[in-house]
């Protein structure tokens, strides 16, 4: 029999992405303790002995940002021996795409949204984790229109294209985009139009149902309290 000794800690970290002010943004918290005290980080914390990873991810997110009732997808496990400066810490990262209006984030000096393409100096390997979540999201765009998770329930094709552009980090040809997206399974053309005074009203669309087809996907849903 081998005698086992504790050699590492387990944490969970969560990347929350949304569209705000015509930019893709990520929710960050300012660290209150060392290491990296005062640096920005994605919300994270240690897994308790009594918790599974999913429960820990939701608890930590609620404690750090007061955000709950969202879908989290298990992203990847980061275990570089040098990712933590003073201990051996393995983290299971989660991420979510959310509509800004669906989650009431009370921003403070220690909890704020930051543009993905203009991040401050981050703690640990959190820049790498955010970049990996973007990579995963961009890969999903080739399979199904995950950008709908960032859009209002009813949206114009222009708004949908802009969501794609912000995720991909590049401009897309309008004609080619519309030709391709109009064939998307589940996309419904509505007999409704946007209400704007400065531009000609544009037709609205919605999605009937979307399934994120990925064997790696693992979604958590907390039921809203009545």
C-alpha cells in the first residue's frame, strides 16, 4: 500500500462574457489577498471538500459577483505546475455567454466589466484562460450560432453580424454573412421590425431552439426562485 499525501489544491475559475457598449467584455474581480493582491482576476476560489466542481463554480461566482441563474460550461482544466507562485494549484475553468440585461451585475471598485481586447494586468494565468474561452467560442461559431446567447430575444441581422464580429475580432462581409446565416436551423423571421427613428426599420428575427452540440459541453442551470 502506498501512503498518499496531499500534493495540490483544486480551484474553479469562471469566465463570463457579454456584449456591452459595442464591445465584448469579461467580468473581473480585484484580488483582496496575496498573491497578486490588487490585480484583476476572473472570479474564482477553492473547491470545498463537500462540493463537486459544478456546485463550487456556482457558489464562488455568487460570492464574488452576486451572479447566479446562468448556464456555465466546463471549459478546460489548467494545471501548469508554475501557474500559482506559492502552491500547486489545479483549476477547472468554466465560461458563459450572457445577455447583459439578463444578469444584474452591481459593479463596484472591485467588480467590473473589462473589454476583452483591452485587459488590465491579470493575476495567475487568467489571460490565458480568457483567450482559451474565446478560442472555444470562435470554434463554436462554425458549428452553431452561439452568438444568439449574447443577443436580445428579438434581434436584427445587423445586430447578429456585429456580435459575430466582436467575437471573431474582425469585420465580416455583409452580403456573405446574411446569405449564410439566413439558412441557420432554428432562425425565425418575424413579422416585426426594429423601432428606430434614425434609420429605416429592420426586420427582427429570433431563434426557436438551439442545441450546442458538443461532447465537452456541460451545462449547469440554477432554477430561478419564484
